[in-house]
């Protein structure tokens, strides 16, 4: 059966099933892990600019908190669904465990199209959502962060709404805030930067050269832009990038900072001078050394996995590859650095932001970047060694590391009552 419209939660559960079988996991612990601990659905009535009331649907899923408070971003997108949020929450649990930071996993989302909304409408929606989930979040309970179509401004509104409800300022309730409100240096660029560091480590481990190495990046938002800028500064040749409208390609490469300026001016990367426009599907199948999917989930499926020509895939996005596509890529010898490792730089610096907030400190960019770099080098190395030792691919090795840490914590905690 085609997995073109694959349910992301099924994808996440399939990954866990494969991992549990490989680990010979206690079936009871597997059963705990496959179910999110709490799911919340809220309805959000908003006065729109045209005077009408519109009711939006929001979700917050808290998958597991055996290792610490729940942590996970909030996504605003018209295709957000409960199953997508459940999958993303599960992946957050593994991600925090793979890089060994003391958090569990959660995720949130609102079904909306921000491109059709004014700033005032987005602010009201964010404040209403925060109010509705306010009793489930908190600095020691669940700490949200940005994801697709949410940003530092969104986090500022969440911080303000939560603080008003509490009666005092609580910067540590969210991460990814503006620097002036206790945000961390380096948080905005952390995910893309981390993805680039993982790509560099993969190249090193595989004996590949980064100088002029052709790179294709799908998605030119927070993750895609910062991955492109960092990889360009490392000497890679960025030959293709895309956004929701389509992609651009030039085999001789281009400067991603100029594409960024073009996108700010025109609203899309398409039409950047000296490049050829192409579709997102064509972009994924370009000849290149490194492919960095940094947009939505379910982009590499059993429909196109066989056509992927990249030697290495580094998953900046969450869940861009389905389980069926993984099988095809493995068979074709494509080396893949999985999302729970490749995009963990964001939650790593979110963690550093939370630690700074709790301790009322503010660290320099150099200090933050040093900690990010060291954490990702160590985590990559640990997953690589697990892969070698157990004869696994990188996804199964990363899941093995993360899931085992969570399972061990559950065993140590025991069951209440
Ligand atoms: P963003 O909203 O900043 O950017 C999303 C980009 O994807 C935009 O350029 C948009 O045009 C593009 N896009 C949307 N639909 C597309 C499509 N069908 N084809 C190609 N491009 C499309 O979002 P972001 O924060 O960069 O997140 C991107 C991915 O990275 C998501 O999967 C997210 O879960 C993951 N991620 C983000 C963070 C973070 O810190 N922001 C951390 C970890 C993982």
C-alpha cells in the first residue's frame, strides 16, 4: 500500500515497535511508551478583524515525563491534527533522551493558516490558547517553544499571558523568547546550526569532504535558513532550496544570505536571479551529496525514496521520512541522520535558555555555541558507536539510545500506586 498520506502517529509507533523488538523491551514498558500520558484538545473562539467570531482548534499532547518536565514546540498550520501532534510529542521524548537533557516530550498545535491572519488575530489566538492550557504548562511541568509558523514574538505573548494569570513574571515558562525577555543568545539559529553540525560530523565519520559539497535544502524557514547559512560558512555549495511555493536550483551554487534577502523582498525563494525554478518534488530528487529536509513531515515516502540521489540525508524537519521510505533508502545505501538527533540543537539551546532563566543568568553566544557544539558531537558519536556495535542504521541506533534511557527511567520510578 502506498504511504503517500501516512499517518505520522502510525509512523512514530512503527519506529517504536521496531526499536522495542530490537531491544527486547518489556511489553508493559512498550505499552506505556506507545500511549501519550495526556492529550488536551481546546476550542479557541476569536474575534476576527472583520467582526466575525471564528473558533479554532488547539492541541497539547504530553507524551512522557519520566526524565523531567515535558518540553516541545507549538505549531500553527492548517494541516495540524491530533495524530500529528501525538507523533511530534513522542519524538520529543526520544530527542531529549538521545542528547541526554532532563526533559520529557510534548508538542502543541493550532489548526490555522497564519498567512491569512493579521498580527492582532495571531496574538489573540495565542493568548486564548495559552489561557486554555495554562493549568497544564509551567516551568516545572511543561515548557513550550517555537515550531512551524510560530516564533519569538509568539513565545513573548505566551510568557505575558501566563505571567498575567500567575500574577508575577515567569520567563522560564517558554523558551525561544526574544533576547530582551530572557531569551538565549543563539536560540533562533540553534536548530539549523545543530543540523549543520550533525551533517559535518556525518561527513567526518563517512570520510566525505565538505569543501564545495553540493547541498539541497527543502524548507527555507528558521531551520532551513540557518542550516544553509552555517553549511555555506563551512564551505558547502548550496545548490537548491525551497519553500511552500517551490524551489530554486543552480548546480554552481549560490549565497543563501542573498536568497534570504530575496525571500524577504518577494515572499518566496522562487525567481532568485541566476537559478532555475523547480517543484518541491523535483528538488528532493536532485543529484547532491547532502539533502536536508527542513519543512514538513512525510516528504520522503515509498513514492519517491527510490529516486533520491543524495548520498546522505540529514533530517532538519521532524518526521520527513516514512518507515517504508527508510527501508528503501537503507537498501539503496543512503546514509541518514535521523530527526531526533539532527534537529536536536533547538531543544538543546532551549534547555540552556531554561537553565539561564531559572538561575537568572545570561550567557554569551560563545558559551552557548560551545555547549551546543560539544553536546551534538558527543551525541552523534554515541549514536554512531551504538550503530557500529549493534549493526543498526542511524535511526534505529538513535531510537535505541533514546528509548532505552526513557525505559530505564520508568523502571527506576516504578508505577504509582
Ligand atoms: P518555519 O515556519 O520557520 O519554516 C517552515 C518552512 O517550510 C518555510 O520556508 C515554508 O515556506 C516551508 N514549507 C512549508 N510547506 C512546505 C512544503 N510543502 N514544501 C516545502 N517547503 C515548505 O518552520 P521551522 O521552525 O523552520 O520548522 C521546520 C521543520 O523543522 C519542522 O518540521 C519543525 O518541526 C522542525 N523543527 C523546528 C525546530 C525549531 O526550533 N524551529 C526545532 C526542531 C525541529
